[in-house]
C-alpha cells in the first residue's frame, strides 16, 4: 500500500513537473507572440513617420483666394482656387494663379498678359512681389484700373494671415506707381474697401 502511495506521489510530482514545463513553453510561446506583436507595432510606428511624410508629399495642394475686378471695375471679387505647392511656395502659387486670369462671368483680368512674375518673397509681415517691366509697359488702365490691379495683388497675398503688407516691385526695384495714380513706394496693407 505504501508502495502504491509512493508511486502515485511520484506520478503526481511527474505530472506537475510536466504540466509546469508545458506551461512555461506555452508562456514562452505567448511571450514570443507578444514580442512579435510588439515588433510589429514598433515597425508600424517606425513606418508612421514615413507614411505621414509620404502623405505630406502627396498633399501639396492648397485652397487660396485670388481677387479679380468685377466687369464694371468697381469692386474686387474673391475666387477660390486650388494651387499646387510641390514646386513653388504658397505665395508664388497664389500669385501665379492670379496671373492666369479669369473666365468667370462678371469678372475681368486686370494684370497684363505680357507681365511675368519674377518672385515673391516674404520678410517679416511683408510680401515683396516682383514683376517684369511689362507690368508697367503694358498697363492700359486709368486710376481705377491701377487701383484694381494693385488691390488684386495686395488682397490676394494678404489672404495669408502672416502677410500684413505687400510691396510691389518691377525688375527688383520700387516704382513710384504704375501709371501715376497710386503711390507704390511703400508697402501697402490690405485694401478691404475694394472687396465686394
């Protein structure tokens, strides 16, 4: 009978040892699973910045407002445009969009087609927008036309909250005016009174 107890006790101890060993293997297997899932999470996290930077590269469009005179030349009308900023900064993109002109009913293009944009640079709260000589040479408007042209440039760039003033340049230099009606020797602030 004692022998039977020892045998049962030995079998019980053996069974517990085997069970404990299996439990450790299972736990180790679980740990390995956890480790691989942690590794997968870390890889996903490591991939996140790449994904977000890829998303940033893809998301290179921006909605801007550009301003054109109404067909009476009395007020400026805002037009929403989507511009690409993958090759140029947002200020240049907005100005290039403005210079494309408008085909909308009730609006007119005021910047001469011969005029080209040389650059747009922002220093502090002032945008310096530089045009070719054709802006002055091919401008045919009077005092109202000059105000509409300047207002369309100034109001387009001051749509960006960080831009408070705009200095119009021709061939990199300040000009007195386009046709003698509006002083362009100093930066101009937003011309909200012209907006319809």
